C-alpha cells in the first residue's frame, strides 16, 4: 500500500514528461502565443486615441453667514446639481456645443442628431467629491473626452462655464421666485388683515358703549347717574315740600290780611299766621343743622335751606311791620279790602313769585329725573349686553390676531428673502468657482495600450497552452516508461536504448537551437513592444 502511494506521488509530478512535451510542442505554443499577442497589440495602435480634459469646480459657501442672512433657496445641492446637469446635457445645449466646436465631423454624414447627442453624453463625465463624512458635497470634476486634446480642453472649458452660469441663474431665479411669492402672500395677508380690522372697527362703532373695555367706565357712569338720580329725587321731594309750604304761607297771609281788615280795634289784629311761620322756621333750622353736620356750606341742599330760611324771616318781618303800622292808625271803620288789594300786596307777590319758581323747579326736576332714569336704563342695558359683546369681540379679535400674526410672519420672511435675493444678485451666496482650470491632455486616456498588451499576452499564453496540450493529447505515440506501463499490464523486462546517428543528433541539436532562438525572438519582440507602448503612453 505505501508502495502504491509512492508510485502515485511520483506519477503526479513527472517533470520529465512535461519537459519532453514542452520540447516537442514548442511551435504549437509559440505560434498561437505570438499571433494572438501581435494581433491585439497591433490592433491597439490602429484604434483612435482619445484624450480626456478635466477641471475641478469648488462649491464655495456664502460670504455672509447664514445666521445673518438665511438663504431662500433649497439647501439640497445634490438635487440642484442634478437639475443643472440635466439642463446642460439637454439636447439643445449639446447640439449647440457640437455645432460650435464642429465635433464628430466624421460621423455627421451617417449619424442623426440624436445619435450625436447620445455619443457626446457618453463622452461627458461628472465626478462628485464629498467631505470625509460623505454628507456634504464640496466639489465636483467635469471631464470631456475627444480625439483632439485641444477640442477636449475647449469643450471642458465651455461645460465649466455653463455649470457656473447655470448655477448662478438658477439660484437667482429661485431666489426671485421665492421673494415674489412671499410678496404676493404679504399683499394677500395685508388685505385679510385690513378686512379683519374693518370688521372690528364696524363692530366697535355699532356697539359703542357696550364693549368690554368700557365696562368699568359704564359702571362708574351708572353709579354717578344713580347718585345724581337720588339727589334729583331728594331735591324734587324738597321742592314739593317747599311748594306745599309756600302755598300754606300764601293762604295764611291772605287770611291774616282779611282778618285785620275786618277787625275794628287794635287788639283784634292778632297775627294768626305768625305761629305757623315760627314753626316752619324751627323746622327749617333743624333741617339745616342736620345737613351742616354732614355737608359743607357749599352743598346745594344747604344753600337752598338757607335761602328758604332767609325768605321766611323776611316774610315774618314784613307781617310784623304791617301789624305795627296797623296798630298805630286810629281806630276807624275801614272798608273791606278786596282781592285786588291783596294781589297787589308786596309780600303776597313775593310769595306767589317764589311759588311759581318752585313749580318751575319741580317741573325741571321731574324732567331731569325722567332723563336720568332713561340714561340709567340704557347703561344697565349696556352692562347686560357686555358679556355677549365680549364673546363676539373675542371671536373677531381671534381672527384679527391670527391675521396679524400671519402678516407679521410673512412680512419678516419677505424681508429676509429680499436680503437673500440681493445677496444672490451680488453673487455673494453659494456659488461655483474653478479650482483647477481645464488641462490640455498630452497622453491619451484610451485605448489603454499597456492594458491591451497584457490582455493580448494573457490570451496568447492561454491559446498556446491549449493548442500545445491538444496536440500532445491527440498524439498516439508513447514517449515515456510510465505511459508504456499504462498501456501494457506486464512489467518491462528489457529496455533497448535509442540508436541515434550523428546526422540525427546534428538535426536534433539544430532544431533545439531554432526553437530556443524562436522563443528568444518572440520574447525580444514582446519586450521591444512593451517598451514602445510604455514610452508612447
């Protein structure tokens, strides 16, 4: 068993067999290798050279901090760049560039405009450069490939200018559109606010005196009117009492004069009205003392009582004076005094004048009381309507406050948007700037002849190995002892060595040298081709 394992191991690494096959199949290996490699390498030199020019565009941040002037443009630079890219790579723009630089002259005869646009789109590359955290876009590269290096540089420069110009125009247009939109919203909000103000103003005009803000003043006015009404009622009662008093005085005075005119003797002239006048004076003086204990001398009721007391005292003095003059006259029969004499008597006229004034005062007091009662009822009605008006005004003010808040907010945003628009118009906002101008390529980027060289070499090696292996596999001759053992189950007893003549030996030596020379020539050619390819890159 160990012997079989050793035998299998020896057979698996039979180097002599492989070396012999290599010597026998040299041409089967070299010819496919050289043919495939040379075909690929030569074909790479017939392929047109393509030059690529590129530029680096930096995304510069606004010169004014966003905390001072907030931007009114979308902050998604990726979406904005995609939009700009679609604008630049549009059919109209690309056709204009193709006509401007006379691109693809050899293909215009047999290709349509759409095919030319599609071809140019494939020749344009945009490579985004992000920050280390892969969140912010900091810059991007623009490449264009062409067979002419100068054309590649010129087209790349044109594309760069289009990117910068399109970005500025888009930002300004978006900023102006935002400002115009906010201006329209502000105007609409101003109209809504004016309408709310008009509603509030009309409501206040319609319900003046019933508004919640006038509640305290209405209470004060109502309290004052109620006090004034009470005073007027008290004054009316006093005036009515005075009216009764004056009427009694007039009656008593007329009775006293009539009694004195009919009396024949001096002793009969007894002042029948003086006791009543004294009683009235006592009552008025006691009432005056009571009022003076509570009010000053300037109080209206105090002044009226003083006036009544003064008039009553004068009346009493006049009666006493008339009685004295009547007593001093001789006792004679006198004619009865008629009503005309009584009416023309001075005290009587004064009392009647006071009585008329008192009646006028009573009428005025009654009208004043009626007016005050009407006013009190109106203010009480206003107080009763105040809760309802407060609720209605609250509803109106809620709409007004909301409109005012909306207007203030929109006005603030509009002002900030105008600042941002001015910033964009002055090109102080976020913008693109060329960090590396488009370069003039000196070496082609495609085809990659060094890569094609390696690919052709690998393909030749594979094909040569396949051809050599196939030829060895299809050859029915036996070259080694191991192969013979596989064909014959018996053991080899005798081995006859090969008898080679000098001519055959010379021929084999010559063939070996030819194979070595051929392999060296192939290797040398490949080395020279590799050097040429490397130098031409």
